[in-house]
């Protein structure tokens, strides 16, 4: 995150480059599950506070080499509401969903956000939603449903708040992502401030509702640090660049690769087993991503 081309968006000279930067966020988020498992029994909001703080501190450390970057923190109230509301609001709702609803079903509802990003993008000035964008997003959704198939079961009334939280979380993240495009003038360096504010809010919630549990092994500490640097750090800066300057429809459809790649990493680490469902889901998600990115792929060949 120290490089200007990652934290700032002035160095990007094409929409395609910004889209590729945005895609790295998807790759980093796919490591979230396996890294979280490696952190041990740290409560959700405590882990969020620790990792968002690490992400913010790494970014601020890079500011020491670029003192002018601190000026990015001076933004209108609306930018702070969108930034902190998106980062903290989404994670708070998602953690609430996991507390009250089964993880598989909550995850499936939560993964409506890639489709919502594709659909919401049509509301942006100068953006046009083509048929292949919708087809790509729907194929990704179908693959995600298949990925979670077999894990679903009957649900109880007590789980309804969890399902509702997961559903609302999808809208919050999609809205944050698309509204970032409307706030294109806000430099990506400002995300450091949003991460720090999110860490403070998560720490406050942790102290109210959770019991502190610190990592007990070196591996767990390394996993926490790695989470803070990558999936809960650099990924949000990369996503901001992609949303503000890249192809938002391609990134929305490509986001369906996150649960698939996450499952693949869990399998590689021995936390999950391969299956035919996963293989078919891979074909659907990869195919959907290629269809959604048709314009960019064809341009590269020309």
C-alpha cells in the first residue's frame, strides 16, 4: 500500500488498469475465510477492530513518505458517511447475520451484492447496462447458489433476524461500492481514515457485547497481521480504485469468484472437501465472469 499507484488513483492511466487493480481485491477477499480460521477463537468485532486498525496503520505509515496524502482525510461529511457506513455497516450486519443464521444460508443471501452492483451501475451517469452484463451476473449467481447447495435446511423464527441482516448487508455493500463511483473526486487515500473509524466503532461494539480473546500462538498473530495487511487492508484500497475508475459491471460480475476461490483455498488448507457441485459452480462463475467482461477481453485482442 505504500506505492502511490495503489493508494492514489492519479497514476492509473486507463479504465482497464483500474479494473485489474479492483480484481486483486476479489483475490484478497477469497483468502478471508482461510485466514480467519487461522486466527483462532477471536470474537468477530474484536477481530474487525484489530485488522482494520492494522490496515489503517500500514496506510498511514505510507503517508509519512507522502505527507501531502494526509490532506485526503479532509473530506465532506457525505464522503465519511458513505465510507464508514459502507465498511462498518456492512461488517456489522454480516457479523450479526452469522450470529443468528446458519453460515451457508447467510453467505448465500449476502452474495446478492455482486448482482446488485451490476444492476445499480445502470443508475450511474454514463454507464450502460448491456445484456451480457446481466447474463454474466446471473450465471455467477447460479454458480454461487450451487456452491452453497446441500448446506441448506429448515430455518427457525430465531434465524430470521440473521437472514434479514445478511440481505440488508448485500444492499449496503452494493450501495457503498456504486456510490464510491459518484464520489470519484474523493482520493483513495481517504480509505485509510474510513478504516481507522471502522476499527474504533468495531472496538466500541466489541467492548459492549464480546469478551476479549487474544491470539495464543505465533501463527494466530501472523494470521491477524496478514488479514489486516491484505483482505481487510489493501483490498479496500484496490476496490476503491476499481469502483472509481474501472469497469464497475465487470467487477460486480467477477465478484462471484470470491466464494468459489474461498472454497478452493479452504480445500487446499484441508478445511473443506472437493465435490461435483464445486466443479460445476466453477464453470458457471468463470463463464459468467468472461461473458460480463466480453468488451474488455475483445478490446485486448484487437
